[in-house]
C-alpha cells in the first residue's frame, strides 16, 4: 500500500495534478465494494469531486484556448486538441470548451462549481444557455438558471428554460430562429426552411437525406476548397461562398463519387460507399448511377494519367478523384476535415524535387495542416498504414521538455 504526503501550502499546481493522477490510478485499481449502498454514497462523493476537477480543467483549457497554444502542437482548434490529445468525443469536447470560454462571464457558476456546490452538468448547461447573450442578459440569465437549479429542477429542465431565455430575447430583438423541424419531419425526406433577418440576411436550416447529401457534397465540396495559402476563411465560410456560386449560375457541373464493385451495378447486393466512408445501399447506388451516369475510377497506371512526374506541379482532376477515394479525411491522424475539402499535398515536398506529382507520392491534408507541415516539418512524422496510405502524426514542439515522470517529485512511501 502506498501513501502520499502533500503540503498544500508548498505544493505547486503541477505537483497537485501529479498527486491527483496517482490517487486516481490507485482508486481505479481498487475492487468495487460489495455493498450497493456504499457504492451509491461513494459514487455521489466521487462525482462531486470530479465536478470540482472540472472547474480546474476549465481554467486550464481556457488558458490554452486564449493563448492559442494548441496551434504550436499542430492542432487547428482547441476543440480538435480536446478530441485528439485528450480523447474526448465531440459532444464532450464542446461542453468543456463552452464552459472554459464562458466561465469568466459567470462568476456565480465558477465560484459554486469550484466549491463543490454546483455540478458540472448544471454549470455547462448555464454556460451553453448564455453563450449568445450579451453581458447584461448573461447576468440575468445566470441568476434565473441558478435559481432553478437550487429549486431542484433537473439539468435537462434548466437547459430547456435556458433555450427559452434565448427565444425571449430573440423575440424582443426581432431575430427569432426558425422553428425546430427535426422532430416534425423526420429524416426520410430532405427539407429546408429559411427566415429573413432585419439586416437583409437569411438564416437557413434543414436536413438532407443521404442521397441528396451526396449531391450536395459532390457539388459544393470542389468549390469550397481553399483558394490558396492566404485563404483564411473557415470551412463554413467557404461552403457558403460555394453555395452562392451555384445559385448564381457560376457552377454548372456537379460530381458525386460513389465507390462500388462492378457486381453492385449489375444487380449485386454489396453496398457502395461515398468518399467519406458513408455506406450506400446497393439499390441506391444503382439509382444514383442511372441518374448521373457512370465513369470509371482507375487506381493505377492505365487510361487515367495518375503519374505526372516532375513535369506537372499540380495534381490532375483524375488524381484528385483517386485521392478523395483513398482518404476520407485529412491524412493527419485525428483531423476530421473531409477529404473533399482538403488540399493535395506532395508528401516529400515537390519544390525540393523529392516528390513527383505521382499518385503514390500524394496525399490530402486540410489547408491548416498543409501550412503547418511546411512551416514545422520537424513536427510531422510520416508513415504508411497497412493499405499503403500515408499517415501524418503530430509531434511535440522542439522546445517542449521530455515528458515528466508519472510519479510526483515529493514524499511517497511504499
């Protein structure tokens, strides 16, 4: 059995985190008590302690986010860092980020969460509810929502009321959103609703079934690619620009790539897939083929010129089509930007003469990671997976010290 002695007045934050890691490891290794009543009490106590840890985590995440530290490690956003480095699912990462960004506007929530008087569930519910409010409305909403929590309303009820607070303010300001159609219409048919804002803009909301989504991606994705290394627009802005181009008649052709076996087109049951990996039933594959026509995709030397050598700097349309079939997302491990929105990257750098424009020397990377790779090549480790596709792994910055030992640097007796 091990014991850990800590002088709280002299211990640094780093050392406290180390101690907490040791205690957590020991607790995880313990057998669960036989008494269900004891387990209930232990679960409630442990959950309350975990909520206080969430307060500290929100402070750490907030500092990383404000300083942009995640970019030095090769992550385009704080949320991407939380997903990849901390292994969080998208919903959990969003909750932590919302609380980290809003806690300075919610003094009562921050104080009560740190003191163990408010659960993380309530705290993140309030933070999410005030995210789009100005500071004056934020203070009013915080007081009202905390009062509901004190009265014993569930976090779900508080969240529902928080949404209503936004609706009331939107009605007051004349910016109310379109009604929620998700549960009304289901997911079998595509639908869109639009509402006009006071400044002449328009809010768009809707749902596309898989077949229409494939057409959407095939039409807009090629137009939503970054215009060049200086294009700082995010994916949402480029997608809106692509949609405007289509609606104004600036784009006449669309492309939907469905990958399937020849047997599927001739009556087989094997499903196809889109370039992002989404499965498409065999019957739907044949329906798309009949409506759009079929063109072959050759994964090798042949009628499609996939090996251009050093004569050509830019990948051809045929090469890009192959790469989108091979890489559903950015080649950087953990990056979830769809391949259709990525840039073609010469793995070993075309300008250096080491990487010809050949299909087996190319991959897809999002615009952010493409720039990061060329600015910090020492932080990219290049390997291949079992299927021969390139995999880029992010490495720590050079100025980061060797990882600390897991044991705390102070008294620990065995």
